[in-house]
């Protein structure tokens, strides 16, 4: 049963769901069009809003059954839009979701009935509940429900019987009735849709196929019985081709649905009294505590509050190596708890989980047309009527002119040219052309999602192949974003234990990242902090206080010496640490400096290999660092990563200026970052790439591509997938157009007949589908 509401009162999501159970909603994946599918809760807390793939505020939505190709989806959409009671409608082919906005002062129930009849006239149907069928008085008989299967089965049986009778028994005359039954059975299925199309003043593939088969049957009854077999084969293979096209697209869509089904539907909720109750995940709210047993998948995003375990996060991040996690670490819905029991505090409900966001954004991306798809659709829109006109000229005008020139009527002449015209009508069917690109992009989007790369549309594969500059943020992108102690310098006879223990005792209560790094290092070494008192923290400078009743300080050198002289050796150590990208924390005890702790953000281990991969090969790209960090730290990280060009101490507007400068010079720029401060640059760049499933919501919103595992190795892999995707797209387009053009010429010249025409239509469609589906498998091939 579809979701229905007054279209002036919507929730925040694209389907307007709020205040009721979403199970009655006709969306196939049980989520709305906002990108997270929020329902039964206030949307304000959800950070995963995005532009909807369907209509922003539909009056009702249905899932359409039987949409086998983009051309079919377009026909259904246009037919529904033409209804007087419909203000607007959109059918998203990738998700088979039809959104309808009812016109003002129109009855919703009457509109639903009209939409249903229109969709059925196009050869499709709507997913309706028994109650909805009864309300709309739309129950169908057994034959109506199984019409396609019955007619296709009858056509197949009769065709096989005819072929056996003709070729094995050797009786061509007895085979003719079987061929006629096969052709008529197929025609009975196609003709109603063709008539509906003509009533809408359009000529789709059903019209073309009907004309071709009817023409062949007429020619057979007029004397050329050999064409009966051609008519039967053409209509049967057309039905088979349509079914296989639908199967292929259902398979690619099913791969994404499998991701959504990874999250369990039931969660073990821990009650305040410690008891555990099983609750449907849709009823678990943010803030609940759930228990996840070893061997179970995490039902909802959250933070571990008790226990530790190892988690297989491959479905979300693409990282195949299990990750060890403990208290305060984030876990994601759909990931597998492999070793121990943990309690998790829920941080996002079912529809706003990272996994749900991935699925909905992939589906939204599948609904967006890439430039190549738009080109093919425009080409097909012009190609089909041109070929139909050509067929009319070929079948009527050419034999008429030749007859007038000869001064006599020649039945054989007319038969020959009409047969060529019928063959040309089969070649005119646009399915092979229209499906040549979306199947490739849908397969690539699915493959990327399984590898932990979220791509927000097929167009970004095309842009990625043209990127010439890759701009990298430093902190959190090239580096881990988590400072750690890299060196401890001892002075005045102190040892490393004394230096770390003093600093950690002072910093224990601080929330500053550098302070947390010092405390973590002390804990890793098994050091227990000393008693402190009179702690005073000065922002951006350091901390003073009493440690074990002795005055101590830690922080910048000027802060620690409090305006006093600085020993040359200390100054040199501070400068040396700064040159390698580390922040120097000077430690004093009883007014004497006892050591210096170097704290730095560590380089990601995958960074050098990533930089090397981007800068090598045929599609070598220039890599540059854009960062707000100081020059010494930036250059140190760049040297470790193998990046030769660095622009440091940049504010967000400085990054924007650099990207604008490159774009003005004709470069195609990709920006890679993860923080809120990177959002303007991500939006400005031709291709915005963000790091990690836990990247800032703003960065995820404006980015075009998200590397969910946070591994830089995914970036070259994405570029490689983009190259392969666009190569296959070009192959499909060239093959589809090339074969159709070749058969077109051969048919006009009389060198090819119905068999070649069927191959140019159904055969080519199947080949480009299978070629595009290769992208669902990982391969080192570039084509």
C-alpha cells in the first residue's frame, strides 16, 4: 500500500513519511527519498539529508513491477505524466519507484486508479497490497496475472514445434500453423501495449515490433509462406530479450539490496535493570543500549560502551582485515562481530545508519543520468523516428517509384521491399542503444559500493578519467588525524619515564589532542600518573600545576620558561622537531627543563603508494598538498609521502583560490579532504572526494565520492575503476550504433533479413548488458 498524504504537509524526507508504520509504504527498500529514508521520528537530528532521486513531495509512491529497460521506464513515466489528474510524476528506473504528485482538486483514489490502468497499458504493473487492489477494484484474473508467462510459453512451444516439424521431420507445410500460432501469441502480448502507445501519440518498440510482425504475417498469407517462421522467431526473441534485460537489471539492483539486508532486523536491547529484550530494529531509537553477541552482525550504528572485540567491516568500508575495537570506538550497522560480546550505545536509528545511507545514495546515484546516458537517449530519440520514416519510404515509396518506372505492377518487387521495410522496423527498436550505458554505470556503482567507495552518480566516473590535478588535504587525509608521541628528548639528567610521567600527570584532565597523545603514550608504557593540584591550563600555550607537590609545567617553550632565557640546546631541539613536522612540548620540573616531547600527526602507511600510483601510468596526475598547517610540518609530511608540491598555511578561501586558479588554466581538479573546513574546496573542485565513513557530515554531503574505509589505497582503485567503466561505456555505445548502422545498410541493400535485424536488436542488447555487467567483478583489465 503506498504512502499517501496531503502534499502540503510533508516530512523532511522525499516521501514525507512520518507518524506511522512505514511497512505499508510501497518503496521497495523501505526508505524514503531523502537519502536516509527517515520515518517515525523527527528528521532534524538526521545528518544524512540529500537531494531526492524522485519527486521531492509525492502524493503517493509505488514500486513498478516489470520495468525491463530505461526506454520502458521513460514510456511509463510519460504516460502517467500525461494523465489530467497528475501534476507531475517520475519513475526512477534503477529503483523502479514511481512518485506521483496529484493535481489540485483531484481525488487521490481516482488518480491512483487512472495511474494503475495507465501503467498496465504499458505492459507493467504496480506492487499493490490486497487491500489496495480491493479499494481500487483492480483485482486481476489468473490469466491476467500470468499473461506474459502463458503467451511466452505458448509462443516458445509453438516455435519449437514448428522448427522440429520443418527441420527434423522435413515437412515445411505442416510447420506453418505452428509458426502462425507462435507469432500470434507474441502479437497478442505486444499489440495492446502498441495500441496504448499509439493512443498517446508515441511510437515505442512495441509499435515497431507489432508493425513488423503484422507485415510479415500479411506477406505470408499473400503467398510467401517462408516469412511465417521469421515472424515467429522475431516476436519470440523480442520477448526473451525483454525478460533477460529485466533479469540483468534486477541482478544489479539486487546486489545493492543485499547490502541493506546485512543489518539484522532484530536487536538485543539492554533494559535499565540489565535484562535483555529482543526488539525490531525499526523500534530502537538513538541512545538505546544494545548487546551484540560473537558471530552476530551489528544491527545499528553506535559506540561501544562495554567490552571489546574484532569486527569485519568489509560491507561498509571495503576493508577485508578485521578491526580491533573497544570502549568509545564506533561500530557500523551490517558489520560482523567476530570474537566477543559487546554492548553498544545506538547513535543512529535504522534509516540513518551508515549502511542505509550507502544504499540510498547508491540508488540515488543510479537514478542520475551521466552525460553519456543523456547523449544516447537524445540519439535514440532521433534515431527511431528516422528509421521508421526510412522503413515507410523503403516499403511504400521505393517499390511504387520502381513500378512506375517499369510501367507495370510487380508483386515480387513489392514483396521484396516490404520485407526489407519490416526488417528495418526491427532494427529501429532503441533498446540496445538505450540500455548500453545505464547497465555499465549501475554495475560500476554497485562494484564501488561493495569495495567501500560511495560514488554519487555515473557522471563522476567520467569526470575522474579527466582529472589532471589531485589536491590533498594533510590532516586526516594524508595523515591519520590522531597525534602521537614520536620522540622524547631528555635533559638535565632526567630519563624518558620522568619526562612522560610529569607531562602526563599535568595533561591528564585536558581534552586537547596533543595532551591526549601524551597521556596515551604514558599509558602504553604502563606509567601511572602522579597526584596533582592547582592545575591551570592556558589556551594554546600549556599547563601549569603541582605534581607530587613539586611545581611543573608543559607546553610551548616561551610559556614554560615564562619569559626567561632559553638554552641554545633546547631551542635547537625545538626547531629540529618543528622541521620534521612535530610539535615540541617542553617539560619543566621545579623550574628546570627536564625534557622535550615531540608530538606529530603520523602519515598513513598507504600514502606513499597512493601518491606513486596517481603520478604514474598513462593517466599520470599531478599531486599537490593544500593545508592550513605550518610550512615545516607540511613539508615534512610531503617528503614522507613523496609529494613535491605543497601549499601551506592556507585558510579555506586559500584552498578555493588555488582550485579556481587551476580550473581557469583548464585543469580538471579533484579535491580530497575530510573535515568541515574542506567542504568549500570539495564543493568547488570538479571532483570532491572525502575520507572515511566517519568524515564530517558536511564533507560527506558536498563530496561526490566517499572512501568509506578511510584508506588512501581506494583512491587509485577508484580512478582505475573509472577508466574501465568509461572504456566499457564507449565500447557499448560504439558496438550498438555500429552494428545497427551496418545491419541498416545491409537490410536496405537486401543483403540481410529478419535474422540480422533480430540480432541488431535483441542480440546487441544482450551483448552490451553482459559486457556492462563485467564491471560487477574486480578485474585488472582496462576494458
